C-alpha cells in the first residue's frame, strides 16, 4: 500500500465503522420492537406469525432494495435472518409468560468441556432467553441426564441426531428410562476442522484424536490419510485440550474452529466433514414439562412399543393419519435382551394440550404395549416467508402483474384401454398412466416439479469459471428461475472442443447453488463419474446422446437422486418411455423427461422442437415433462417464443441456457440468451 492511499483507506474504514455501528443500533432497536409486538399480540390474542404479512413485507423490502441497487437475494437473506430472529424472540417471550419463568440465571449441563459442540449449542440456545448461564460440563451423556434429574442443573442439552452419522443410539436408550421432559430443540452446524499446534502441517501429522461421531462424519477425509493413527476421545474439545497439553506437532484433533481458538491452537484444515451441511439436532430437557403456547408451532416426542404381530405398526400410523398429524421422525431401537422387539421413537408436529393430539394419544394407548411422552417443545425449524418466483420474475422488469397462475392443466388425462395395452406391449409399465393415474410431483428442496406447477431451470451451457457460474446463479435467482443448470461433463460432438471442467466445475456449481439457495442440475455422462456427481448434484441429467446408454440408465436407476432424462435426437416417444423404464425399474421413481428437439429434414433450426410430444407424453405418462428450447433452436432469438409455446402446451417447466457474454461462451454460444433477453422471457412467461 502506498503512503498516498493510506489516508483514503482510513477514511473509508471510518465510514464503514460508522455505518456498522448504525446498523447494529438499528438492529437492537428493531429487536426491542419485536418484544413490544409480542406483548401486544399476547394482550390482543393475535397469532404470533402471519406468513402472508411476512411475504408482503419481504416483497416490499426487495422492491426498496432494488431501488437502491441491492439484489433481491441479498435483501431476502438479510430479512430472513431478521424475521427468524424476531419470531424466535417473540416465541420465547410468549413461552416465558406461559410458564412464568425467570430470566435471571440458569444452570445448564452439557457433555464435554467448554468449546465442545454441545457447549456451543447450549450457548446459542440459552443466550436468547437467559441473562446469564452457568455451564456444567459432564464426562458422559448419562451424567448430563443425572445432573438434571438430581436438580444440580435446571436444564440439560444432548445431541440426538446428526445429518451425516444419524441418530445417537445411546441417547435414545437413556431417554427411555429417564425422568426428564424434552422442553426444547436446537440445530447447530458442525464445521469440523483439523486442529494442531501452530505451524503444524497435514503432511507431518501421525496421530489424530477425535470423538467417534467425528470419525463417522469425516470418513472421506480420514480415509485419504495414510499412516495416521486415529485415537478415539470422549468429546471434541477434550481432544483439542490433549493436543495443547502434549504440544507435539505430529498430533492433531478434530473439533470446531472455536475450540482451536479457545485453546490457542491452529486450524490445519477447514471443512473436513463428508458433507458441507453437517448439522446436529440437540434436545434440551428439564425435570418438568413446559406448556407451549398454542400459537407456537411445536413438536411432541414419544417412545412406544408395539405388539409383536402383523399390522401393529400400521395401526399406530393409522392413528396419526386419521388425526391429521404429521410425523417428522420415526426411529426404531431394539429392546435389550428381547431380540425381535423394537421400541419406536416418534416426533410429530402438534401440541399435547391440543384436543386432537390428546385424542390421538389416548387412541395410541389402545394399540401399543408401552407409551411415554418424552416432551412437547417449540420447533426449531421455522417456516420462512418466500416471494413466489413468478413475482420475482415479473417484478424485476417493473411491470404490474395480474394474478399469477400455474399453466399445466390440473387434471391429468385419464388412461384409456388402448394406451394401457400399448404400454404393456412396449414395456413401459411403470412410466405409464395405467400404472399411476395421478401426476408424479418431484420435490427438490421444497421446489415442486410436476402437477400444475411451471418452473424454470436456467444457467450456462457449461460451467466455465467460478465467477461465471456465480454471475449466472445470481441472474437466474433474481429473475425467478428456481434451479441452476450447468454442464461440467460435456458431451461434445467435436472431440477437440471444450469438454467441461469436470468435478472442479461441479464444486463451483455447488457453491453457486448454495450461495443463491438453488438446487443444481448437471449432466452425468459416464458410470464411473456417477457416484461423485450424485453426491453433489440435486438432479442428474442424462443427455440426449446417452438416452440409449442402458448401462448408465441402470446405474442411475439405482441412485436416489431425481433424474432428468433427455430425449435422444432420433428417438420416437415410445423409445424415450422405454428408456425411462430402465430408471424406474431400478428403483428410482423421481424421473422427469425432457423434449429437446429431434432431427428432421428441417435445417432452419438446430433441431426441430417437437412440441406435440408434450401433450402426447402427458397422456402416456405420469412423470413431469420439461422442454429445452435452447438446444432445439440453436439460436438465442428463437428461445423465448419456443419457451412460451412450451408453457402453452402444458410443459411442467423449461430448461434454458444463458451466458453473461455469449460471444465468449466455451460451448453453445449462439443459443445462449443474453441476460436482458432472459429477463424479458421470464417476465413474459410469468405474466401470461
Ligand atoms: C445439455 O443440456 O447440456 C446438453 C448437452 O443437451 P443435450 O443432451 O440435449 O444435447
Ligand atoms: Mn448446451
């Protein structure tokens, strides 16, 4: 930095400091208003949440943000945080009132020592409701329970399940005999890091101390290390303390970055868990149950034993079904010394003080051998207000819109006898309407494909760089597309043209999808790449050139990932359905089909978009139908009219290509929409 730049930078930093302190003051003021709102809602007996109002608020803030040059994704993320915080504060206010609780001091028992994940979870959970907390670290899970049962602590917190390694059996078994009540839940991300002495490097590590849970969650990373001894430890922070005590640069531990900081050690490597989204659900418990205000969405947990005869579990599930109660978890554990018998742990949405839940619980006592309610508590997961993509698309072009509707006809065509016979003869039984009359709706992270919805998948033909895919993801999201497309493994007709960035490209796409909250779709070309691609992509695309690669179809059929199968450039509709059957017969029922143009005598377009395939396919199959106007047209100026036509004939969605600078695109530049064209197309599609 030159000396001339310094005063300038100093001035900028001072302005940033001023703005940040204003932001913080405003956030604190807003929080106070949230508490006043909770008090007013309680005295006027109003609901705590009104998602319609929140959606209107969000839209208003998005519009105001756009007027100051802020993109909708940025504004949405910030206001989701603000609204979530406000809702949690209001719920806690109401809860405290309902239970006449003190806010002064609480003693909380947790597993491990300060800096352990349980300790971090306890801090997060109780900071919202107590002025001060005394934490008591316990050596075992059982001791945490005992501390609460014996009155040494008001609350205990224990991990119950992890997104990578699953449920903690020991805790389920302890809960069965405990005398505590679950009164809350918390979810915390576990960002595992490899921690060592300052200056230690991965190459020099000979021994790693960690908790068994962390071994399971970081298995992929650990399996790549050779000649390293793994030693199990009671908890993550204790293993970090051990490193500190030993002061040996060949030793490392797995724990959070916070643990490294609190012991003055260094992070050797971040993000070593198998999954980036590695989180643990914790339960918070106390000696006595708490009332949960009826306005707060809550869960109830119970454990039950069913009788050992056919249909007994189904009788229990029937009770929930008839009461209209949604189960969020069903976990079974064998009963010690009783082989063949199981205890079931159930979580459901509902309040034990609600008459409907009470009647269901009573009914359950008639069809179980054992039933114990473990507790009723406010749900950690809050529904978030969202602004519909349709509104995003049309709002961004600043046109006033009328009512937004889906396009696909809501009533699926009825199968007729001739269709049924044909499906059987051709061998596409599972794909046929005769097999399943109602439309299949594929749910990808809350986005529904199929039925009466119409969605847009958009992105570049190929992922070319981190900046390019980030720019594209922002553009897609800002204008109402809900799924990000991008090719990482490219099937190119010319073997000397760009073949894609492979797994590096996929990692960039995963990052872009995560940043903008969009699931991603990418093509898998070869069986050997399948495991790696399926681990990261939300939808697997099988390209037109691979529609008849039956070995690949069979392999993809064995995965659990939703698939989009593209029609071959020379396949009749029947053959597309026959290829689909390979996927379904393998077990994968989440399949959508894509019409992307076929080869005809016409040369004015790259291929000929067979729009009649859409209503024909909808008559024959229950699976969602997507149209790709980009590859069909091969010409960006033809994409928007074909997209509108696809929607008009009842497609469930389209997949389109765009590029920030089409002239520089490494593949399919001529058909890539320019951003303004994409924006206009989105507005036209959703205004229709
Ligand atoms: C693609 O969508 O990236 C692609 C290569 O399409 P198709 O398989 O339809 O040619
Ligand atoms: Mn392409």
